[in-house]
């Protein structure tokens, strides 16, 4: 019988691009399945419509009787679009989205039935969700978890289900999901940024954080992916020798998109349009079969929802095209992994991007205020930011000479470096009128609206300023953006609160003018946050040494990195801003450690299995072929046979040696696992998996990959890198 590998390869020979029809313009499709403001106006009473808008703008609670009106309108709209079910759609801490569909259908006796969807069902649900990770927040007697409607993210229809974006909280109100703390952080940064923006413009009454993510991914033929147990179960390859050609020629990046892939992308984009996800950019990435998709940026909560939704839709659309999507940060050794850059900024309800330089000195002082405060926030909380992007899978990518290192630093470009250097020279205390004029004209006033550095990108920086936004580049491709976005917005919120306090004190106690006070505090911050600024090559060894000298953290693995999540500093900040309490933070820490342990444990088992069930049996089979061959040669050549079977004998020996190494590696790895499992706390276990189990992956893999090179291709059962990466 042909192995799965050869069946799969045969299957791929007949693949054709799926025909995609595009009869309507995308602008016409956009948002068609979204319960948007214009749809609301059509389907809701005026009162109901107003109350949703108000909830959106101010966070005001929606009255229960009004909720009944809203649910009725929503149901009418959904049914008119063919929906039969509804679900509270939420993001538990498993990393994917969760949904439990209920039909609108209800019986009313006498064999009759109606479609029903009440306000209560819209506002709150109690899914039997006891199997979601909760890190001990819900012990059994209060195992209830509630999902509650988040009116700031519009409902949408996917397939035939009305999806209602929701938060997921425990009976006691503790967050069990990604969205709840994010919403709290966004509210916090709104308040503090609005207060600071008022120094420059009294009309500002709301500040929104904006997020534009860039999603990288691999597309692998589904038959080929299914032929690899590691891809199927771990989403990455645990072994496989590099092909002769990888990404050396740089011929894939921005290259012409293969036609099967293009069909997939067009299909996906159509779905995104219907769902109101404003996808805009698509291109080939650096590694073979690696691609990227990016939307137009949106308000951060909505952008996070859209990214989670997109990842789900990508899997579903891929089925139609016989592709498997890999979101793993490092699915293949030796070629680039995938990230999810988070482009972030703050924008006012007066239409100003607070991280965009302006046309006047005053606008630029506002820009510098937010710019420098962000750098200061990152400087003071770099270790927390690192913690929010920690995962078993992102560990393979950070610091792998293709992705930002595990060290967080900011790149701002030469122009802005110069500006900050000048500002730093400002005299302490009040400025003389000449000094101020000089400063405003020649330093602040000279920042051009469009920065040259916009094009001069530093791709090795983990947190780079790119002209009118910061780009957090170290986020992993599997990540839910909510976690890094919660932390980033929180630390900036906290920073802006401190800034305002300092400035107000100088104004009050030192009788300084407002701009004097601002200049003074900014100058302090520039001095205090120099460590985090780095303009050089973030991939270099020199930077690692330099960063260590500066006292920046370099937490290379997840258990180490996660410590910052539960530090006193983090706890205090989250508590002060009312974003997360101690219980919520500790639960998250526990859940992430558990997830790390599980991931490494699962990979370790898979590796043991495929090495013992695929690699070793194939190696023995090939060795037997060689042995038979040598025996035959002996028959023909008698005692001279050795001379004629040198190569064969070498390989026979090599196979035996490698089998021995693989076998003993697996045995020792299993022992290390057993020991780790006996440890008391999740943290101890996670460290044991990291330091004592994971190192075996490399040695086992090394010998398996060497065997792949010598064994007859005809009998090798595992689909090779060449086939996975170059089938299109
Ligand atoms: P790149 O060269 O990195 O592709 P782009 O300008 O195309 O740069 O931006 C990449 C991402 O950044 C896109 O998703 C875009 O919408 C987003 N972006 C642009 N401006 C902002 C902003 N003010 N806030 C948040 N994201 C933004
Ligand atoms: Mg970018």
C-alpha cells in the first residue's frame, strides 16, 4: 500500500484554483452581514438606536426594556438575512473564539412554533462553559461563567448564525477572557489621554486607541498537511531536513502570488468584506508558502475582534481550497516564522492622530508629548510587554535572527533622535522667551508632517516608530492581540496620568506656564528613557551585550518571561487602573504556564511517536535492504565484497548509530517528562519542561533529519519540506 505521503502527493497533482466570482464591487459587499449603525437605524426604534450609540460612546448601560427592542430588531434583521441561530461570540483564554449556537426557534404549545430572541438572551447568557481554562477563578460550586453583550463591537452574521460579540466573566465578575481587561484598558487610556490632549485642544472629549494588525501565515496543501502527524497535532513540523532550496534567493517575498493561493485570498477577502473586516493588503512573505494579510486600522477593540474572527474564517475558507492554514510562529525550521505586527496609535474624536506630527509647533508639541510618554511607558514596562507576547510557539521565533529579539527596544529614526537630543538640552525650570521661541521654531517646529523615517524602517526593532504610529513587531502570529494591547494601553494610560500630575504640579507649585512645564517634564522623560532606545541592528550579538549593560531584560523563554506578569509592579498598575485584580492576574499566569506545559508535553509525545513509528522503522527497513545487498555482493565477490560495498557498510553502520541515539534520546526525554510531571507547582513544571524536556527535541530531530538524507526517498513515509513548501 502506498504510504499517506505518496497518496497525498498524488492528490496534489490534480489541484486547480477554485473559480471565484466577483460580480459586485467590494465597497458594495462591505459590512453587508454586520448590524451596523445604518442597519440599526432601519431596524431599531429611535430610542433603541440612540441607546446603543450612547453605550458605544460613553459606556452607559443599556436599559432592559430597551434591550428587548434591540433584540427584536436584531432578530428581524438576522432572519431577513437567512440566520436561524444566534450565539454569544467570545474569546476565552484558550486562544481561539468560542460559540454555542441556539436556535431562534421556540415552541409555544398546540404544535405551534415561533422565532424568538428576547432582550435577556441578547444581554446575557450562561453557557455551560466549565471546561474553559479559568486558572482556579471558578471552583465548582460557583462554576458559572456568564457571557455579556459588548455593544461597542457590532453583531454580525456568519453562515446562518447571528454572532453577538461578548465578554466572558465569572459569577464574581472576574474576567475569564481576553476582551474584558482590554475594554478596561481602553477606557483607562481614553480617560488619561483625553485629559492630556486637553492641554492642546479643549474640544477633545474622547481618545480611541487604534490598531492595525498584520497577519502572517503559511498555506500548505491540505492533503500534504494531513500526511504529517506533527502538522496535524502541533501545527508545526517537529522534524524534516531543509530542502536544497529554501528562501536563499529571496524570490518569494512580494513575488507573484500563486494562482491557487490568489483564489483563496480573493475568496477570503470576499468573506471579510461581508463581515465588515476591512482587509486591504495581501502579499507573499519571505518564506516559501508564507503570506501576509493586513486590514485598514480600526478602533482597537473592534480590530482585536476582527483579527480573531479572521483567523477563524481563514481556516473555514481554506477548506474549500484544499489548503491548511498554519498560524504557528515557527512551523518550519531554517526558514522564517510568522508574526503579527500590531500597529498602534491614539486618535481623538476631533480627528487627530496623536502620534502623527502636525503642521504647527503646538501640534508638534502635542505629538512629542504622546510620543515621549509612550517611549517612557515602554522603557518602564518593557518586561511586562515581553510577558504579554510569551508563548511556547513564539519562543521559537523571538531571537531567531529573523524576528525581533526577546529584548524589547524602540527605534525612532535619526530625525526624531535629533529632536529628542535637542529637547534634552532645554534648561531646567522656566524658559526665557528667547529660548522658547528658539525651541518652538527650530526644534519642535522643524518636525515635518511626514517623517523621512517613515520609509527608513528598522525591521530588527521590537517596538518601532513608523512615522505616525508605533509598530509592536514581536507579537506572535497565533496570539490574540488583546493581551499585548491591554498591556500597552494600560502602561500608556498610567504614564499619561503620571505625566499630567507632574505637569500640573509644576504649573501650580512652580508657577510655570503650561508649555514650560510640559517641556520640563518631557526633558526629564527623555533622559529617563534612554535605555529603551536603540537604532542599530537588533539581531546582532553586540546588541545583546549592550542591552544587558543597560539593564534591559532578555527573557528567552516563556516561564521566565511570564514572571513579569505577576510582579508587584504589574499588579499595582493593573489594580490602580482597575484593569485586573490579583485573582485575575494570577489566574492568567497559571493558565499560561499550564498552556506552555501542555504544548511542550504534546510536542514531546508527538516527536517520540513519529521518531519511533515512522523514522526508526523506515531506517530499519532500508538498513535491511542494504544488508541484503551486501550479502548478495558477498555471494558474487566472495572475500573481495568489502571493497565493493564500502558505501553500503558505512550507511548500515550510520543507521545503527543514529537509531541508537534517537532511541536513547526518547527514553531520556520520557524520563524527564515523568520527573517534571511530579513537580508541585505549574511554574516549576513549566521550567522543567523548558530546561529538561525541550532540549531533547533538537538532538532527536538532528539524527532523524540526518537519516532522511540517507534513506531511499521511495520508502520515506514523512512528507518532506520540499513537498510541503513548494507545492502550490
Ligand atoms: P507597512 O509598511 O508596515 O505595511 P502601512 O502604513 O501599510 O505600513 O501600515 C501597516 C498597518 O498599520 C495597516 O494595518 C495600517 O492600517 C496600520 N496603520 C496605519 N496607520 C495607523 C494608525 N494611526 N493606527 C493604527 N494602525 C495604523
Ligand atoms: Mg508593517
